[in-house]
C-alpha cells in the first residue's frame, strides 16, 4: 500500500478500474451471444420459409388444361389432350367442316375442350372450336377438327397415323398437309382426280392451314418458269414460301426442296415448284384446277405425283 502511494496510486481506484474492465468484457460476451442467437434464429426462419414455399409450390402445381404439345420418338412434336392422348387430323376435313360422322365417329371420337391451353408453347390464335351439325362442339387446330383414335389405348400411342392414307397425327408445324376433297374449278364445274368432269374425292397437298397448292405444268425440276423477275404476276399464282418442317407420313423429306425465285424461297415437291392460286380465298378451295388451256394445266399434287422433268 505504501509502495503504491509512493508512486501516487490509490488502491481503491485500481480496484474500481479492474471491476469496470471485467464487467465490460462480460457485457461484450453477452452482446455477442445475443447477436449470434438472433442470427441463427433468422437463418432458421428463412430456411423454414423457403422449405414451406417449395412445398406449397409442389402441392399447387397447375394442372394441364386444353391441348398440349408432346415429344414423340417417331413423329417429333405432336398435339395431345391434357392427359397425353394423341390427337389426329382428317384429310377430308380440309375445308374446316367435320366430315367424320356416324360409324366413323365410333372409330374416331371427336375431341373437345373448353379450356384454354396451359401449354405456353402453343399459339392461342391457332386453337379454336366449331359447332357440328348436331350441335356438339369440337376443338380445332389451324382450322382442322381434332379427333382421338379408338385403338390408341396407352398414353403416347400413335396407331391412327396413316390409316387409310387420310388420317394423320396432329402436329403444330406441317409444311404440307394432305386434303381429300371434291375438285370444283373456277368455272364452277366438278372434276375427278383425272380432271374429267364428274364427282369424286381427290387427294392433294395443301399448306398447314388447308390452302391448296398447285404446280405449273411447263415447269422443270426445281425450276420455276412462271414467276416474272419483277414479281408482277406473283399475285395471280403466288409462290409458296415455306421452310421444310414436318410432313404427313405418306411422304419423306428427301422429296422436298427449297429453291430461290427472285429472292423468295419457294418450296418444291419432287422437283415441282409449288404455288397458291390467288382466287382461292377460303381453305379447301381448289378453283385453280380448271384454269389454263385445259383442266389440270395447273395440277394439284399428291403422293403418286411423278418427279418433275429435268431442265
């Protein structure tokens, strides 16, 4: 004590200073523990919220509604109902009116859904519905009424494709589609598949929306001899501009080519450049069949068409 006094130090002051320092350290430890505890609680709370959200998300998955697109090993992207059952298009329905009735409907039941498709890859403008003659509604895609096939039992079955050469798996990206309909020329006369006057269904190619495609009989293999360089006659017989995408299963992609016609990419089938007829204003119309020196001068093509002659 005396020793401390010699140096001007007070024992009581030292004790008080020591107590303050110890208390401060203790308080710092307590504050740190409280901080760590709060941080741990916050982390646990966030984890709980995330887990709960994920569970709710899984529990509240939006059910599929309306038509859907599905991947098929053979056909690529196809159109199905919301449960995955394959849907089909009928060549006879090229005009957009369902022609499968009576016994046909037993084998090919109509498909209808009032729901808007939940598949965001489907263009809503290409989906529609029609009212059949008996009052029932039927869903359509690009104007084609859609059907099931009775022999498709399992999800993903595509047994109906190619039946009769006129039934095809519904797809969103056909470059060509097949029609099977009566020919009615611009002159109002009915023609057969040989271009003789008469009644009877003729098979011919259209675009994906049912608009008839023609060839120009003087053309050569992959050579358009009709269209003028200034395109002044392109409104009369417009070239069919399209990319090679899906095709009905009765033909293969090696039969298709794309040629350049004064800057336009024209699709050709077996070497025949393809055209629309400007006065075919509705799907299914084939008025161009009678135009020219004789019916068939602008022929419609099908799977039996021969290869265009060499230039």
